C-alpha cells in the first residue's frame, strides 16, 4: 500500500447575524439569532455558536474598546466578525483548508492549514456582503424599528439564503479586489 493525500480547499462553514439585545433569559438565548446559514445546524448548535462569539466579543472588549474583535482563528475554522450597526453582529466563518494523509499503515491524519484564510480577506467579504444587504434593503435597524424583529429575520433569510447557497470561496479574489 502507498501513501495518499487529499487536499480540501477552504469552504463556507457558517454565516450568521445576531443581536445581544434579545434572549437574555435562560432558555431564550436562541432569540439572539437573526439569521443563520446553513440550516443544517440545529437551533442548539446555532445558539452555541452565537453564545461563543458573544462571549469572545465581551472578553476582548476591555482590551481594545475602540476596536472590537474582528477575527478569530481556530484549528479548523477562521471567522470574521463585523459590527455594522449598533447591537448587530455578522459573522462569516470559513473551514480552513486541510490535507488528509493516509499512510502506508492505513492510519489517516488531517492537517489544517490555519494561515490560508487571511483575516483581511474574510473581513472584506463580510463587509461586502453587508454592503450588498444595505444597498438593497437599508439598515437592519430601520426594518426592525419600523416593523418587527420577525420581519427582519424573514428579510435576512430571503436575501442571504439564495446568495449563500451559491457562495464559493473561489470567489474570494473578487471580494478582496472590491475591499
């Protein structure tokens, strides 16, 4: 038997928008979620992602209150965080590229390439996605204030889902040039 290697390129892990203004009582934390993609994640997983992100933002804030946390690197994923409007956060998370190696002995190891997804690239992408939203829909707050948060959720869903369904990290060069 010989050694084999499979390379998996960067891909979209998740994209979500949330507000810390809602979901303060235990059991209502899911109310913070304004939009979450892909829908394959359970409400519990979505709530955990939002909770972890919010905890990170709150943890980092005292260290640089004038510049909020903008990116987070973990072994498997890299996230860009955007706070485009008061009390609204948008998070784009990419799966880091990986190399899967199967040795002669049949043992498989996965190595994640953590430096491949650049902060500025992801930050430009999430900013561009928000700018597109803003161009076609106005501010999220104006929809929330004029109608209800449920209307905002529904408009986010109908705007972002078709876009994200066809989204590919191969398009990132386009975003970086628009940044």
